[in-house]
């Protein structure tokens, strides 16, 4: 009886090791493709200069959080462009540009 119980336990453990956990929010989609960029809500950006941003854009403003730095609300300053005079954000979705002061804009990739 004891051997039967140990065999059943070993079988149960072996089968449970084969089950994959459900995908999490940052896990790749079907076929290993990255999850799609959200249409609404904040988007994470990694910029060519190393800056990392969380940006949530609506019709009137862009709420920007610089990872490891300040957060701000940039008012709309043009079509797809948001600026407070010091910081600027242009674009959205997969591709954007980030501006600080008078430095040239840097390319950013959304994820």
C-alpha cells in the first residue's frame, strides 16, 4: 500500500511539472511575439539615451514619469506633441521622441 501511495505521489509531481503557468501581463504572446502596445493607458518607453519613461497620453496632455526622476504633466503643444517648455514628448505607440531642454530629441521605443 505504501509503495502504491509513493508511486501515485511521484506521478502527480511529474505531471504537475509539465503544466505551464498562465501568461502574465509582461509575457510574450502566442508564438513568442511580444504583447501588443496598448491603445489606452500608460506605455513604457526606453530611449536611445538610456532614459526610461512611463507615458499616458490623452487629448489634452501627456502624463510622463521618468523612471528614477521626476513626474510631470505636459500640456498639448501641437498635433501629437506635448511640452512644458523644458520637456517635450512627441509620438506614441511603438515610436516616440523625448526632448530635454535644448538638446536634440532622442528616439524612444514603446513596449
